[in-house]
C-alpha cells in the first residue's frame, strides 16, 4: 500500500495544490510522517526541513521525496556563481557565457575588510569600477525576496552600503523591507547591472486600440521572468511553458539618468524602478504579474529611439523560452560537475522557481557572432518558490503545474501501486511541459544527452 506525507505549514496554497494533484492517485495523505513499515511506497512532498532525508537515502526503492538533499550549487547565489565560473573555464563556448552576468562572490563581515579585498579577490572588479561608469548590483548569497539588494557605481558607495548593513546589525529596529543583518549574512555576490533590459508597458493590452497606438502614452517598465522548472530523478529537467512576467511598480529609469551628484551614496538610489520582486510589492496585489504570452503584441519601449515601437511577437517569446530551457539545462550540467554541492537522487524530484532578465539590443550578437536581439540572463534559482504571490487570476496555471509535476515525477513511482502499465524509459511529457535535459547519473559517472 502507498501513502503520502504532505506538510507546508507556512504555504497553505502550495499544500492545497499538492493535495489536489495527488487526488488522482487515491492514496492516503498524512500531515505527519507515518511509520514506513506500514507502507510499501511513501511519498514525502513537503518542505525541505520536514522531509526525513535519511529515510530517502536508505530506501531508494520505496521512498520518493520532493527535494534533493544536497543542491547548494543551484540555490545559493555564491555557490551558483562559483559553479558556473568553474564550468566556463572548461566549456568556453557554453551558452552560459552570454547568459550569466559577470559575478564576483565575497565573504565579508565588516566594511573595513573591503580595503584588503580591492588588492586581492576584487582586484579586477576594482579596476573596472575605477575606469568605467558601469553600475553594479549587490545581493546577499543566501537571502531572497529582494532582501539586501543594492545598486552602486563606486568603491565608496559599496563601502557605505556595508556600513549601513553594520548599523542594522547593531540596531535591528531600523531594518526595512530590503535590509539585512550583515553579521548573519556574510556571503554576497556582486554582479554587473544589466543596462539595457527589455521594457514593455503591461497595461497596454487592456487599453483601447486608439490609445495603445499612441506610443507617447506608453511607459516602459522593467520586468523579470519567473519560470518553473522540475528536476526529476537523476536526472531529467522539465520547463513549465507558462512563464510569468513580474513587473516593477513604476516606469523604468536608468540609474545614471536624472541622478544628482550625491546619488552614488548608498541610500540615495531609488530601487523601485529596478526591483521587480512581487514580495516587495504586496500592496499591488497581482497587478504586476502577467503571463509572458499575454505580452505578445505589446510595443517594445527599450532600445534606441529609432528602434522603439516594434512589436513583441510570438516568435520573440518562443525564442526567449528556448533560451531559458537551454540556459538552465546547461546550468544543471555545470552543477553535475560539482558533486560536492549537487547530488541528484533517483528517488527525488524538486520544483525550482528560476528568475531571468531579458536584455534588449537591436544590433546584438552572441559570443559566436550570431544575431541575438533578446538575450536571457540567469539571475537566480529558488527552491520552494513563493507561488502564493502569483495571485488569484493566474491560479489555474499553478494547478496545471502541480498536476504536471505529479505526472512526470510522482506517478511513475506509484505506477505499480495504482495498477498502471510500467513506466516507459522515455516519459510522456505533459501539456505545457518541455524536457530540457536527460542525464543518466550513476555515482561519479555522468552521461549527458
């Protein structure tokens, strides 16, 4: 007999979607871990901390879990940066060369430590900061929901940011929505700020034809893409085709435009036009959340003035989706070459929320010299993504997502229990799912297809 353990105490929507997906299997569902001796098959579809990972490892034929035990190479920003850097030194023509912002990772507890870092691990970054007008973005390696993100364009402004974090560490009463306690988050990454994101007006599709044709009435908003990927076993990777576009609350303004002389100071950069995290826009509800497919036909409001007014086409959207699948497949290949920090298990699966930014260059070329107007940039990979922030309007796509997870990752495990035919070597890919990677991982040997 089979059973399922489901526990999402802080994510009631996720729990309801899991239970709904499992209703097709007619297995008893428990909110506390049942005795394994009572059931021949046990599914643990729960938060990472609620899963009995030792049970997963000891019972590969009888226990299936909704998370890999070791996957820091993917979900921690500083580990991901090191993982991709290592991979690119061996795979010079990888798609990741164009698809990942240049990144430096650092471990720091006090602002004064920067003085030594500029002459050591941040030496090349320091030279770039001194010799260019490039902007940079700072992110804590282990925080999410926009916490600790800052923009800077000089060594002094970065120093001021870390001084600000030190003050918060001393007086936690001062912490705001994007601040962090530096003493608790010592790992950070610095990435180049993407200066040319694609800009659209998410309100255009709801306006009258006469208004939407007037480009002067449209305003360009920055957005990032949230794509859901499902990794199953060791290892297949699927991309959920219904991608979300998460918009900033106000129209985009370049950090170099309209800034005063003192705007390089840490506290003087308005992050509102730049941050697209829904968790920082709770007051807007689902206003800033759209499907990427819904944006087809919108005017492109980025690029040179002479290029503005072109339409965002279904072909553009498909190209972006193909890029996302290729980029994340290559990222998983990179993680597989770091077995200390990523170990896929045959009896596990996991849902990831992956964030991408799309840059726009009407004359752009990739590293191989091919024309590429839109280039996806991998930002981060999130475990246990906060799907609660998607909103009621798009609730249906979440239902379909969890049913698809059940079909590709859970049903084959229970197949014998529910009397279905044995699983096929090549699974049937559900609607809205795309297979991105099929890798056979057996111990230290990896065969990538």
